[in-house]
């Protein structure tokens, strides 16, 4: 048989080969589609994680950040002062002072504190002590309380500087106040706070007002 006739009767390629080629294209397209979906999913998860991280950082520096409560001595009132000849306290009679103390809470949660203690000194000698019941300062609020200290006048009279101070109508004293409590933010962040304050003040006996006051605060978280 001639070569031309043999070429004409050569069988066609099997149909199964063409179908296999189509399947490969479909499989390749499906893989690309899955890869795109996977990239989109990973991108979404990454963005979500970044948003959460930024949110946590912002909260850590704002809401969840525990700031120092501030204590301030606003004024002192002399409730009982019985003087002999207008110069010296009468022996055996106690004298009381009421200190107006404010506690400022700058946090986004209430500050609960236990018993507060205040010690009053006159030129280095303890002349009185006082304790106040527990309480709480609301979030971002300032709470004021009156601390009454009963002064032992016999201890005052033993100091040689007392008569001169009373004559000048200026009484120099110092105080030590301690408040211990806890800040609880959304029941997630709990921090114990101890606030200590040392103050030196000059009290005007005529106006019963603080003429000069210097305070040092120490806060331990």
C-alpha cells in the first residue's frame, strides 16, 4: 500500500486524552481559586489580630492603666481650744482638730479603701491620732472626708516653742496619713494601692486656715 494511503487511515487520538486535558485545566483553576480564598482568609485573620492588638494596647494605656490616687489636705479647723489668758491651752483639756481631706480617683474604676489612719505631730512630737472607717471613691471622682484628731494638750505644753507659736497666732504642725485600698477594673485588673502622705503646715489660730502647706506623697502599686 502506498505511503499516502497509510497516512489517510491513521486513527485519531483517543477521546480520553482530550477529556484528561480538560480535567487538568479545571483542577488548576480550582487550586488557584482555593489559593485566593486562603490568601483572603489569612489577610482577614491578620487584620483581625492587628485590630485586637491595637485595641488591647489602647486599653492598656487608658482604661486598664492604674493611676495613682491623690490625697490632699484642704484645711484644718480647730474645734476646741481653751486658752488660759489667751496664750496657753488649759491643762487637762483636750483640743480637737478636724482635717478636711480629699481623695481623688483618676481611674475608670472605683477605689475601695480600708481604715485610714492619720497621725498629728507638733515639732516632732505625736500629739494625736485618728482613724476613719472604710469607704470608696467613685471612678474619676473626688471624695472628701473629715478626719477628727483629738489633741493631747499636755504633750503640747511640754514643748518650749508652744507659747511663742500661740503668741504669733501661727501653729506649725505636721501630719502623716495612710490609705490602703484596691482598684478593680471590670473585674479583670485588680491592683492593690497604698497611698502615704506627709504634710507640714502652718495653721492660723485666728482664721483657723492653713497658711502654708507642703506635702509629699508616696504611692505603692
